[in-house]
């Protein structure tokens, strides 16, 4: 996974580092940001009329949806490893 992240950053020219999260609370923030990104992409799609921009809006919407779904899945997976009150978390196992 890290290899793919580095490769995509290199290909896309992204300079920001991937944030490694370990707690479900950190994922809550990432999920909310991804949800807002998806809403923004949907709004863009609903308001463009030029052919090239429509293609771009579809691309953005698909990418945002996949990112959102991935983060939701990861957050659920992390939450399933969270013990009940008083237990110790099972992060990274």
C-alpha cells in the first residue's frame, strides 16, 4: 500500500505526506473531510456544462466516492478492533 501511495504522489506531483492514523477518532475527521470532498465534487458535476469539465467532474466525483468508501471501511475496521470500556486497544495488530 505504501508503495502505491508513493508512486501515485510521484506521478501526480503531490508533495503532502500521507497521514498515518491509528485511532478511530482520527479517522472520523478524515471521513468527514472525504464526505465534504464528495459533496463538493457532486456539486461541481451538477453545475458544469462544458464537455471537458463534465469529464473532469465525473472523474473527481468517482475519485472522491472511492476515497470516502475506503475511509469508511477503514474506520469500521478500526472500530471493530476497539475493545469495550476498560480494555486495551488492538491498534496495528
